């Protein structure tokens, strides 16, 4: 009858939801950078080479944050993969662009679980974004800045807005169109 079909539909939906969740949740690869943190330690100091995946933004602590696609770890480990939640001093803002290849030296750490129920789960946030560790960077070296042409175009747009609209309207339009750094 109708109840049997409804029950079957509910079970089917539950199975599909479970399968979809297990497919979507990222799996920890053996070469993932988080695997180099020694058992029983919270983190280690390393130099990581990688590519900035998104435009760096300021976090609540006043640090720049961005996702870094890991390519390698210097001495003594070698080829690693994965994605890192990266924070660096805000003074580096002008040097770092999405698409740039960089080397960052800092403290590689695994997120600690939330201390209180209902508190923000940083580890879960990382997993949802395909990452399993973070790095608190102290030194950054830009190897290859990918956005040179983009920044020239951006500066040109800002100049045109300022010439056409004057100040502060020009800056306001530029920051609305191009984002906060304009």
C-alpha cells in the first residue's frame, strides 16, 4: 500500500544521501602534507612550496588568509600534495595574489577539536574545503607572480574611475567594482 511505498522512498532517500555524502567528503591522501606531522605532536616548522588558490583576505586576527595548493615541502621530505589553510602577516598583502607561486616557512599544524559544544569546528571547516592542516607562515618568498597583467589592468581601471569621477567617488566605484584592495 501507500505506507509501504512511502517507507521504501524514505529508505531510498537515506541511502542516496549517505552515498552522496561519502563521495563528496574529501579523502586523506597518503601524500597529503598533514601526514608529515609526527604522531603525538601538534605541528612542525616547515617550508612549503605551492600556489595561492584565492585572493588573500584578512581574518579576524588581522592576518592574511588564503588557500595554498601544496606542491612540495623543502628538506627533508620532498613531494607532498594537498591544500593548506594559510595565514601570514598582513604586511605581505601587496606581494601576494591569487595564482602566485610562493614558498612559505612557518608552523604546520593540525586543527584542534572544538573545546565546547556548539563552538566553531575548524577541523570540519578545513575538511569541507578539502584540507586537513593549516600553516601559520612567518616568512614568504614569491617565486612567480601570476597576476602581473591583471594588476596593470586593475590600476588602469582605478585611474579611469578617479579621473572621470574625482575623489572620493572614483575610489568608491573602483572598490565596488574591483573589491576591497582597489
